[in-house]
C-alpha cells in the first residue's frame, strides 16, 4: 500500500497548507516505517492531536512512543548543549550549532516535532584539538573512525542504551563547490535565545544554504530536512541556490510552490531523475544505489571525486552479506576483487 500520502499530508500540514482529506487508518499503518525513516513520526503525532486516539492501535502506540522519545532526546540534548556552551564561552572559542535543536526551538510549534539525537557543533579548525580536549574533560571519548571526513564523533555514556553524542565539525559540509569556509560561516553567526539559554547559529542565508546542501547530500531521504527548509524560508524572499532545482522538484511532487530556486545545472539532472523514480518512502533503502548522481549534483572537487571513486571501487567496509566471508584475509581479498570487477554495483541494497 502506498504510504507517500501520509508523508505528503504531514509535510503540508506542518507548513500550514491545505492537505485534503486525512489519510485512512490503513494508510497510516502502512506509513509507520517511512515516517520513522524520514524522522516525521513525532511531528505527525503532534499534528494529529486529538485525532491520534481515533487511529489504529499500532499507529497510536508508535506515534505516542515517538513523541515521548523526542521529548526525552530534546531535553537531554538541551542539557548537553547548555553545559557545552558554558564551557566554550568560558574558553572563548567561536562556535555555532548546526541543524537540530536550534531549529526545533525556533521553527516548530513544539520542539518535540523536530527530534534530534546528537549535537552538531562547528568550530574553527585551529580550535579542533582544544575543543576535543574540552569534551574529554566533560566525560566524552572520541569514537574511532576509519578516516577523517569533516567531523569527529564524541560519545558519553548516559544510561543503558543511550549515549550523549556530539559531532565536532571543522567543516560544515564535505568538500564541495561553493560551500563557505568555516571562518566565513563563523563570521556570520548570530545569537538566538532558547529555553536552554543563548545559542550561536549561522546567519539566515548561510543556514538555508547548509540545509539545502545537507538535504541533497542525503539524496532527499530525510523529509524532516525539507520541512526545515520550508519553515526557515517563511517570511524570507525565495533563495537562489545552485542546488535549488533538486529541492524544487521535490517540492512540486508534494504539491508545494518551490521556494528554493537557482541556476540550471546539467550536473543536477542525474540526481533529479533518480529522485523522480523513487518515492519518498523508499529512498532510504535505495539511496546507496545513486552515489555518482549525488556526487554530480554536489559538484565535488577533483580530490573528493577521486576519494569517492576509490571508496566505490575499493571500499573499506564490506556490505552486510559479505561481512562473514570478509572476516578472513582470503575472504576479504575475494570481496574486494568482486567489488572492483563489478564497478561498485555490489553496494546496491547493502
């Protein structure tokens, strides 16, 4: 059964537009997994309001649990951020929060509508080591990573099954054409007041730019990011953005007036065609089949292209079905040669 109707209803209702009839209970039951994958469950439950009690029992329980989990996650992230902001201000390091909690506090009718799991903090590259040491002093430890990308991940045990997570960025996005440098982003920062105190966020135009890039980099599979873009633009003139055509296509599919526009770029066509072939509900499970389309739209630098191509043909980590075989040296060599000879097609569906 199609579940995109529920996703469409949720997005349109969230931005205050006419939604048409409420999807049926059967459609809601079929949409629970796509709603969760697109991080819309808590928002959908809030938008249903009293009508949630009229839904099938599985829908009622799933959306109620999502709201409770979102409330806990946001409260916990707020306390983390309050602690971290105090320490950063004391040390005098310039910083901003990306996405997540500031958007939930500023744009949504209730912060639980925009659940977050981790904190994305952007600092100048020169401050990376001292801020990392500060996190260690606060009880975090750096998670082992295969390679440096554009952030480091720090964890702190909180209770059984739950870790406090901070992603410490020295670049807002991976290396791609046109993205502002960290120093430029930090110079645009503004202070916003929340119930957790004053927070630093990028300036409005920069914040929108980063959200659009983030949505495209995830191949349009997290619809909560599209809601962020729509709510952030409210009251602002339409933004001209080089990746705007990708977002505009998705807005048209939702029956929304495109508010993100930009110059036509030939590089975007493969990703736009890929998105058109996949519903919002199934993009999460199929996005790995489109690495080159995403790379084309993002307009990566030559070095990033080589790194991405190398990872596609000779990846560091095996797909799930090859993990048992690759545990031995012979099996790992076999898996690598299989991936090389099939030009990365083994990644599909992994």
